[in-house]
């Protein structure tokens, strides 16, 4: 019986030592996982900065700056054609947008030719909408003004046309 009592405390001591070893191993593994995870996160963050710096080092292609000018054309009288008959006249003021002073001067020198071409075109073509011929079709008018101007200039110098005022009389 004495042997049984002596063995019992030894078994209890071994269980305590085994339990503390297990806790120590689990703690070390948890520390390695957390430390490794933190190191991996730091590595990824540092690696991300290098990837962001690469696009900044590439040469940036700069768009040429536009030097926009406007050429005004005032009091262009256009006939209003309805059913192949003259139903009135309208006076149009518009501005043409060009890029650069040289292009502006080229357009200014060609204004009489542009005015003549516009009058010839609109004397046979209606400026009105298809469903309402007495009202102006502004998108078509602007496109026609731009196309005729660029045709006279032999270059696409006119970038866009803005209709400033339309008066009917």
C-alpha cells in the first residue's frame, strides 16, 4: 500500500510538467504565427510602396496647350426657305473657335469667302427643322457653318462654332 501512495504523487508531478510543456509549446507556436503574420504584413506594406512609385517615374506625356481664339462673324443674313419659297430672313451672329493666333488670322482673311459660301448654301437649303421649318435647327446650323468654313480654309482650323444671336425679320 505504501507503494501505491508513493506513486500517486509522482504521477501528479508528471501531469503538471506535461501540461506546462504543452502550454509552452502552444505559446511559442502562437508567438511564431503572430510574429510571422506581422512580419508578412510589414513586408507587404513596404512592397506596396515600391509598386506605387513605379508609375510616378514613367515619363508623363503632356498634351499640347491650346491657345484658343474666337473669330466673330456678325450680321450674316440667311433666307428662310419654306416649301421652296422665301418666307423671311434671319440675321445670325456667331463665333468660330480656332487654335492659335496664326489660325485666327487665316480665318479673318477668309471671312468674305466664308460669308459668300454660307449665303450660297443657305439660299437653296432650309435652316429650319424638318418637323417645324419656321424654327432654327441649331445643331445642323452649327455643323454646316463649321463644315463650310473648314472647306473654304482647306484645313480643319475651325474647332467649333457658337451661335451668339439669331434675329428673324
